[in-house]
C-alpha cells in the first residue's frame, strides 16, 4: 500500500526506569502472592462476611462431595452450586485426583503445605509492599501520576469516553503521536490497580493479622471484620487476575513485541503514517 | 496475528508456565531458599512490635457476638494415659507446675489457679487455616502466676508443656504439643491460662483444664491441656528447637500474622 511506504518508524522513550523496574518486580511478587495465597485459601476453602466464621453458611465454598459413588468438586456461591470437578474441589490427573479447592498447578507449593505457602506469601508480601512504596514515592515526587496517569478534563468528557470505549471494543489502537501517552481507558485501568486494588490488598491483608488488629483496630472494622477482610482480599485478588488477563490480551493484540520491549528497554516504536515534516 | 505466531506464543507461554511451576516446587524444598524466606518472620515481628504498644489490647467483643459454632482444632480428646486418668477424676489430682528459671517453683491445684488474679475477655480466635470464632474466656493472668514464682533475670521465654500427643508417629519424641511465648506476650494483660469458656468450665475439646490465651497471635499459639509452665533462656533442646509443635513443622514461631 502506498501509505505503508510513507510510514516512518520512530522509537520513543515510553516507560521510565522506575516504572519498568517496579513493573517486573511486581509481576514476580504478585504471581507468587497469588499462588501462595491460593495455597492458604485451600487450608479453609470457604469465605464469610463479618468478624467470625459462620461455618454452616459461608457465602462461598469449594468442597468435595460424593454424588452416588462419584466424588465431585462442588463450588457454591450463595445459593448457586456449580460442578467444578477437575478444576475446583476435586482435581488432578484421572485416577490420582485429590480433594483440594484450587488445583495443584495453581498453588505454591504444588502439594498441600500451608506452612510453606505462608512463608512464601509473607516474604513476597514484604517485596510487594516495598515495591509498591517505591512506585508511589516516585509517581508522586517524579510526576508520573500527574503527567501520565491522571486523566485530563477533556479525556473524561462522556463523548470522548464513549469514543475510546468503542475504539477499544473494535481493537483499534492508537497510532502516531496519540500512542505516545496512555489513553483514558488505560489511565483509569492503571489507576484502579495502583491506587485502589493494590493498596486494598495490603490493607485487607494486614486486617487479617491479629497482631496488627491490636495496633490499628479501626482498619479491620472498616472492612466489617476479619472474615469480611478475608473475603475482600479474595475479591480484590480476583479483580487483579481479571485485570492481568485483559492486560495480557491487549498486549498481545496491540503488538506484543513492541509492548514488551517498551517495558524492558523503555523504547516504543511509533509508526507515523504519511508524516512529511 | 498469523497462526504460526499464535502457536509460537502459546508454546512459549506453556514452556514458561511449567518452568515456573517446577522452579517454585524445587525452591520450596531448598533449605537455603526457605532460610531466606524465614527472614520475613523477623521483619514482621520487628515491624509489629515497633508500631504496637506492648500492652495494646486485642479487640474485645460483646457477649451477643459469641460464636455458637466455635470450632475446636488440634487434639480434641487426648488419649495420653496421664491425661485420661486426670479426666476420670475430674482433674482432682491436677497440678499446674511452674518451674525452670524461677526462684520459687510452684505446683498449683486448679482451685489455687482459680483463686489467682483473673481476667474475663470476649475475643476473636483466628486459626492459621483462615477461620475465626468468637468466645468468652476466663482465666488466671499468666503475669500474676509468673510473679508468684519470681522469674530469674535470665528467663527469656515461657514454654507451655501440654498433655496431648498430636503426632503419635514422631520418632524423635517431639510428638507432644507445646508452645512458647516471649516475656512481652507472657506479661500482656490479656494473656491468661483459661479455665472457663463462655461462662462454663472449659470443655475437653477446647483444652481442659487450662489453655493459654495469647490474643494477639494465631490459634496454634493458644496451647491446650497445659500441664507445665517452664521459664527458659533458650528454646533449643525443647522439641525440635523451633519453640512449638507447629513451629517445629515449618510454621512461624511469631504468629502475629
């Protein structure tokens, strides 16, 4: 095509060193926290609201149930029960299936060991918190938050939002100078992660600590009690898993090499179509 | 995206995934790596002690909030002969031994424990597995008992020796339950040896005749069936040396999180 001949590739600096470093540290920390967290969840695969557990009446539970002579994995959410055999409750290779809420490929370690899961979880929680603190200190002091993440007034106008949503739905990604900065959907998604979900993980995690409860009793009460905090910890983690799934899909669809390179070297290729200047 | 590239991407993803899983499992059994992970326990304890007043109380609840389904864990009915004999006579011959690094070793009857300065508290019990139950506990303040025995200055930990064998298959003699706390927790106002639960005599499955309550830590620290309180300078040489039945099996000694 004629346009392609005139297109010029230009490498621009997209991500700062701190963003790239904290991004990859966060990838490792969050993956370990998720998988060791599922190991911890497996020790008591039920969730409740309030201060204490109501064992007969969890709002979510994953169990193994014998139906006839068949063991089945049953996941119950409220009054809804789902047969999740093979994935949740009863999983593993045929003939060597075992009772476990989340399957062995999703937990650290792969076998059932709460003590090891907790050791990994709390070590990487420190890594995660230090990393998040570095990111926030730099974002506030270095201007990353104001410059790159906060949407402009114009971006928040309903017609612009609608236009961006429609463009995303058709998988049309920004080109040229528009690709130098985050679009409004990116900004809102990243903000909801770094400003809401990640701090919420820390706060709900601390709220499950009986030691920390004595330090700041108000925090666990803010979430409605320790079992509520555990529930919100699980839900916020689920939200992060959902974010990562969409994030990875969009990286692949928008050109994985360019995206991954920009998060490693900081350089991002922009294609200028018909640029004669 | 071409089919080739898609196939390449999924193959790379699968390879990366299985390498990650195998790597994690290998690290989980590597003693150097698990040794590194263990420093987190020191950081957590240090940070919590730094920001928490040593007498800061665990939250107390109202009687209306008491769980009607308070779960019992660990040993539910010890089969150890000495304990079975004690239950048979309703703990008439029971003596709480307080010894080790103390000036005045004691052997107290249950009546004497009940006559000691006491505290009643409605608190939340948090199991390491993740569940919580709320119960009311009445017991003798451990600080008062230790003061009566007069701790020697070199005492650093209080070891709770229990009546129950939780791991009958342990070949090294470390199958009996025990726990330990440091003096900060031993002298905390809510740290008691409870003899009553929810207004009634402590039931066997919850640790009769005496169980430790150390409210700012997880459930496994709350040793049941306490027979002997020993003041020591070091936890070495007790059990497998990690300060408790579960700490000997990989769990944190400091269970504030």
